[in-house]
């Protein structure tokens, strides 16, 4: 008798636990749908104590989703690993793999996230989350500073999966990368222009000839001294000569001065070609510098043209993003309007049904009243 009572107690306890676990699971799902992550997590964790593998797997899956939504990334990763270890054959294993790659990115583990996401794409090539997986691969590359490869991945999302919900986000990331590229290019050009300007100033300074000392001045002094000496000697020797002799001496002095100036004239004539010869390299250097400056200007113009083209592409992408956002807003408004109309129609139909029901009830009451009235009349006639 005692054994039967104990067995009955165990059966009842198991049934109660089964329904209790089911209640916790339903409570967790309801809380998850309302965005109450704390209640959802607590309910799903209570389900893990059950011996039913199906409920435990279900609870693990929703714990991954709940902790992810609550931004408890490390806890979500732990539950994801547990799920993949215990239920690798479950049909939701692909979704958990994708979530694991995304969680690793959100945790800052970019290399590990790339590895998980690439394996997810390789293992589940037809999964609907493939475009999103490529997008998060691009996010990993962008966060790691590999903007060139990240741009390729984002472009792949746009070109290969144009209907994906990640297209607009990928397009925006490309805009950010291109803006950064334009900014870096402009900064580099500014530095190069500054260096070229400094180099040009230095070249012009080196090309200017240094002023040469005036070699004619000493010659003139020497000639003047020679003339003065000759004049003094002539005056000493011809002191007693008449005015005509003095005039003659003056004429000789003038001739001597003229003769004395001839070497200066010769030296000056030689100096002029020397200056011309020295000026020739300066002119050639200036010409080379001008040609080099022209090439640099042409190079800068070419780069600025390329940057202008890229800026126009960025503007077009931003316009496309704004247009898509506006279209999305219009679609959401249209959906909300249609949903509101649907609700109003349902309410109207419910009101009409309620009104029809009330009319039927009223008609029934009238019929009953007429029946009672007839019975009352018959009763009164019988009484008379």
C-alpha cells in the first residue's frame, strides 16, 4: 500500500513539474515578446532545471536571444556555446552560430568573430542570414582598421543581396570609408604642397648670385695716384716754365690719366662676359624649377579631379540613403495606416455583429413579450 502511495506521489510530482516547466516557458516567451528581458531570462533559467531535453533546448535558445537583447554579451556567448554543444543537430543551430559570430563582434573579439562568421557562411550557404553575416564581417574589418577590405565586403552586400535589410547600412558604411579616404588624401596633398613650396623657396634662394666685389674701384684709385704723381713730378721739373709749359704739362697729365684708365676699361670689358656666363646656369635652373612646378601643379589638379569625383559619388550615395530612408518611412506609415484601417474595420465589423446580436435579442424579447401578452389575454378571457 505504501509503495502504491509513493508511486502515485511521484507521478503527480512529475506531472506538476511538467506543467510548471511549461508555464515557465510560456511566461518567458510572453516576457520576451514584451521586451521584459529580466523576467524572460529568469523564466527560461528555471526551465533549465527540468529533465525534459526538448524544454531545456528551447530554453537555451531563448536565453541566447534574451541575453543578446539585454546586451549581456558574455552570458549570451556562454549559453550559445552550451546550446551548440548539447544540440548541434537542432535546426536552430545555424541561427545560434550566426548569433555567436555577431556576439563576438559586439564583445570586441574581431578575429574570432570573422572565423565564426566565415564558417557559418561555408556551412549554411543558403541560410537567410547570409547577407547579414557578410555585413558583420565588414563591420569586423572596419573596426580592425582594414577599410579597403571592409569596403569590398559592404559592396558585396549591396551588389549580391540588393533585397537584404542590411543594404542601406552597408551603403552608409561605404560613405564613411570614402569620406575618411578623401580627408586623408586632402591632408596628404596639403603636406606635399607645403613641402614643395619650401623646396621651391630654397631652390630660388640657392640660385640667386652673390654680389661680387667692385674690382674697378681699386684701379681708379691707382690711376688717380699715378696721375697725381706724374702731375707732381711735372710741376717740380717745370716750375720755371711759362704758362704755355704749364698748359703742356696739363695736357700731358690728361693724356697720362687717359692712358692710366685704359687697363680699367679692359678689365671692365672682360668682367661683363664673366657675369653673363655665371648668369646662364641661374636661368637654366629657373627654367627647370618652373617645369617642375608645372608638373607638380598638373599632378595636384589630377588628384583633385579624382577627389571631386569621389565626393560626387559620396553625395550620390547619401542622397540614395536619404531616399531609401524616406521610402522606408513612407512604407512604414502606409503599413501603419493599413493596419489601423484593418483594426478599425475589425472594430466596425465587431460593432455591427454586436448590434445585430442586440437586434436579434430585442426581436426575441419582442416575440416573448407578444407571446406573454397573448397568454395573458387568454388567461383573462378564461377568468371571465
